[in-house]
């Protein structure tokens, strides 16, 4: 993605709680006895502080040359024939053992232990294909927090720091994953949001530290072998080559839903594919979005975070999101600014110092400037 330069390097910005603009004029305001200082370099890396509660150390991702739109959409509905066609593109060398049908559920079991399923129960939408190896190893469990959410890139990189696995390059694995997405007719953003080389050495260390990650259904601990190594990739679905957010948030009356394709590729090919949410576009309209300068001003001047304090803005991206109005039961794809705030907590116990980082992902409506859900 090409990024637009916001301002020249080393521009000092002074803002206030009552200020109306952050860039590009850099007006001076009084804000008690405090001043905000933000520097944005030529690579769109912003640093400094927005106010006495929020520091900033973030790359600003702001695509240019995009005609932003709001899309009215509806969830794709598949016939059994269409699902069989998709399954046939994902499954190559095994015969069908059994088909299972239910309300909002359809699956195919294959003779080699792999399976294909489509699930729309409870408002969910997934299309997935899993091999027996995926079922055995439960790769995602290594990458999830206690709530089942995928951890951030930095946390995962600490667990699996290798760039590649033995016998399969990262580029080849990404190419295989993209080919699967093409076969499923899913538009994805070209660069993976995440690509993790899950190697045997680090997987087994995690199992030693937490045996439940390697415990099978019979309660036995099973360590990885070299053939279990794989690349775990998350691709963002895209609209007009602009990525849809991977983040999920539910509020009282609406929800932001992730639209991703998760792919596991090992030395013997695809291990697992899972697609979240597919939509048909019913209509669209052009919209005008606020720029990153306005977004930073909104965050700097809104009092919602003032009582929390000691936070750092670590990411800021303009992207599309699937936005569901739960009250009116309508769904659109609309541009949002996605931002991440982190707060670090340090505690001491028995002479040891412990550090915990709390990350909060939130959204600003890129058309209205409204901060969602807070």
C-alpha cells in the first residue's frame, strides 16, 4: 500500500482540548499548563504525545488515490451445489465419506479424515477446510489468548521468532495460500496481515511451558515433529484493493466484524483454510473521509481517555470495516480509522517485577468522525 506523507519531518504541533485542527498549520493552544508535541517523519511514523494521557508511537497507514465508498451489503447465501463446488476446489485426492446437513450447517467428511464445512449458525459465517493434521495439532491454540482471540504480531513473534521453516520458503507458502483464495473467488489484500513460521523447536518449548497446548483428546502429551511445521497466515479481504479490518468489536447496538481468510500451509500442502464472512454488494455511494490529522485531533481533544491516563497510541490505519447495525438489522462496508491504544501495568510480588500490556482496538467512523463504542 502506498502511503501519503502527512507533514514534513520534525514539525512541532501544539494543541489544546478546545483546538479545532492539528495539521497542517500547527496552531498553538493553551491546555492547562501542558503542551502536545507530535512529530511525523517522511515514512509516516508519528511520535510524541497527544495530551497528558496519550503518548503516540505509531505508523500511520493512510491510502491515497482511493475513491472511498459506503457499500450496502448482504451475506452471501450458498446452495448445496455451490458449496460442493467450493469444497471440490479445496479437496483434491480423497473420496467423500459422509455429508452432514442441518439448520445453518453443511459439512463433508472425507475418507482421509479431512473435512469441509459451512456454518451460519448464531449469526456466524465461516467456510473452512481442515485436514487430520490440523485437528491433531490445533495450531490456532498456540496463537490465541485465553478468550480465543488471535494474539498481536509482537506477542506471536516472541513465541515463534523464526522467519521460515525447514523445507518450505515463506514466499512459496504465501503463493500457495493466495492460490487457494483465488480458487474460492475471494478478493484479498496482497500483503498478509500476519505470517507466522510455526517451527518444531519453539512449538515444543511452548508445550513444555504449557502442556495443554500439546495434549490430545485422550489426555496424552504429544510433541511436534518436523512434518508438523507450518506457516499460519491471515489475509484481509479487500474492497478496491483497500483491506478490511481484522479487528472485531461488539457494542450495544452495532458490531464491527472481521473479514479474513486464515490459511495454514505445511510442507505437504494446505493444512487448514477458514474464511470469515462473505458478502454481496447491493449498492454503493461515494463518501468523503476525514484525514489522519483530524483523527489525531479527535483523540487529543476528546475527554473520554483523560481519567485513564498512561496510554500509548501504537497504530492508526484507514481501512474498510464490515459494520452491522444490530438495532435495524442492516450491514454496510464503510471506511473507518482503526487505532490501537496500549497501557502498560507494572506490579511487584515477592521481589519480582511483572509487566502486563493491555491493548485496546477501537474505531472512528471515517465519515462522521464519531468515536465508536466509547
